[in-house]
């Protein structure tokens, strides 16, 4: 691939991956805003209302993930990316503008809808435009932008919080009134940019072929890799699609597709139930149990965020060199070992630096393996004509698993203690390792059509 065509592929990949950046920002920004909006809406006395404010976006995630797959197969990937940009923009403005808690929740759910759409469509689009030799690396860029979005939200929250709360010991009236609003409004900048840029990228060529637009698909492939590449890709897609039915939900349950769908669902659930996200969602509780003060906890969160970013680059570098299976083995086995050790340290009440190092090691292991690679595999393994619908089902189960993980951690932590909780996560990682070993083939370097043929034979 010459530099000009590689630059074009990078451009359309990064535009699509802006969905990931907004996903990361929107998911994390509420955590920094809660200290200001909770007193504004008078939520201090109700744990249930505080929990609803934090988790309401998940309702939109579930609906968005399901509908995006079906709609993307019907209307196209590009239109769904534009829809995600609109949802993020409306949610960012509306959430910061309201004075009523009910409308606050409505706009948070809209933002969650955008997350559900973006988490589904961005990796699909990137996989469908990327040549097989670099597809893993390019799909992993979506995870990189998610991590950048998370860091951006943390930085924005920190800066705005500092501006409106110069006295760290108390909240100012201006802070309670305005700080949380500007935290949400800051999302408008990347959301509007994403909306504008989404119009300049082409439609997915594989979607175009599936909808009888072969000439348009060939033009896109030629712009990505040249005429020979376009002819080769188009020929493979046409051969693959000859015996396929038109997309519908019933097609997901055909015997040769059902196995692939089960693999996708299990991997999506495993990415959440491996337990790493509790470290992000409950960092304060985890580090406090390890003996850290509040100020130390804030610094440790920054350390984990930087680690997450650095090791996402490691994944991008290795995914097309080591392969998907190898990195999934590293993630599942590595996390199992780390969690067993972490649980043992909690059991013997070891505190301080050793605990921080184990947490950082767990995040590094996850960031270079399960975090990006599950999205790569999900974007690759499903047949062309049902990719959107199958991805929707897998992403739906991912968000259900995310909810269950987040909801059950405080219960497990209270009943079993930190040691027992992390031992359970270690056991789940062992089960994940065995599943990957027995069910997941290597997809590195294969075209999407070759992968489809291997998995649905």
C-alpha cells in the first residue's frame, strides 16, 4: 500500500474511531461531574437516585447496541456514525443545560444510545475498509481513541473542577451551578467535529456490495488499495455472498452461524467479566482498601490512565504480528495470575506499593489484550450479510455483562471481601482462557471472507 492510500485509510479510520473517543469521554465524564451535580439536584440523601444518575446511560447503551446493528445493515454504516455524532451532540448540550433531574436522565440515556451505536458501528466500519494485513492494527485504533476519550474526560474534569473549586475543602455556589455543565458541554467540540467529518468518509464497501452497489464499492476499494486490490476484494465478497440469504434476525440462528454468534457473545461477556472495569469504576474503594489516602487515590487513578494508554499502543503494535489468539491468551492467563496474587495480598492485608503495582500490571495486561482484541475479533468473525445484526447481539450482551459486573462488585466485596472477589475474577479468567483455546481460531492476516468460510463451514 503506497503512502497516499495509507494516508487515506488512516483518515477514514480516525474519523470512524472518533465514535470511540466520544464513547470514552461520555462514559467517564459523569464520574468527575457527580461531585457538583449531586448537590445541585439534591441527590445527597438518596443512594438510589445517585446510582440512577450514574447508570442511566446504560439503558441507552443496550437499546443503541441492538438497534444500531439492525439499522446499519439496512441503512448503512456511515449513516449510523452520523446518527451517533448527533446523539452525542444533543446529549452533551442537553445534559449541561437542564435544571430538572428528569431531563438530566433523559439526555444521559440519549448519550448512552450514542455509546451503544458507536461501540457497535465504529469497529465494524474500520474492519470492513481495512486490508487483512493491517486490519487488527486499524481496528485497535478504535480502542486507542476510547482510551484517549477517557483521559480527555479526566483532564477536563480536573481542570474545570480546579477552576470552580479553588478551595479544595468545600464546594462553591458557582461550582455547584456551573462546573458540571461545562464538563458535559466540553464534549460538544469533538462531537460536532465528528458530525462534520462523518459526511466526508465513504460508505463501507462491503455494505455497498451487500446492497447491490458493486461499482460504488469498487471505487472505495480502489481508493484504499488500488485497482488490483479492488478487483481481488470485490471478487472474494461476491463469491462469499452467492449462497447467503438476505439479512434478517432468523439468519443468526442457522446452525453454521449459531456457533460463531455464541463465540462472539462469550468473548463480549468475558471482556467485562474478566473484572478489570471495577478498577476504573471503583478505584476509590480498591485503593482505599489497599491503604491509600484520598489524595493518593487521585494520583493512582492518573497512573492507571496513563498505563492504559501506553499499553494500548503495545496492542496496536503486536496485534498483526503476534495474532489475536496469542494476545487473548496473554490477557486471560495474565489476569488470572494477577488476580489470584492480588486476592492473596488482600487476604494477608499487604498494602501500599505492591498493591498499586499489581493493579497497574492488571491494567497493562488488559489494555494490550482483551480491551482492544475482543473488539477486533468481534468485527472480524461474523459473515458479511449479518455482521451488523450479530455485532448488535454481542454488544448488547457486553453491556448487560458490564451492568452485572458493576452492580455485583459492591455486593461481592461486602460478602466475600476484596480477596474473595478477585479470586472469583481470577477463576473467570481461567475459564476464558480455556474457552479461547478450544473455540477461537486465529484470524490474523485472513480476509473477512476467508474467516467467514473457516468459521461457518
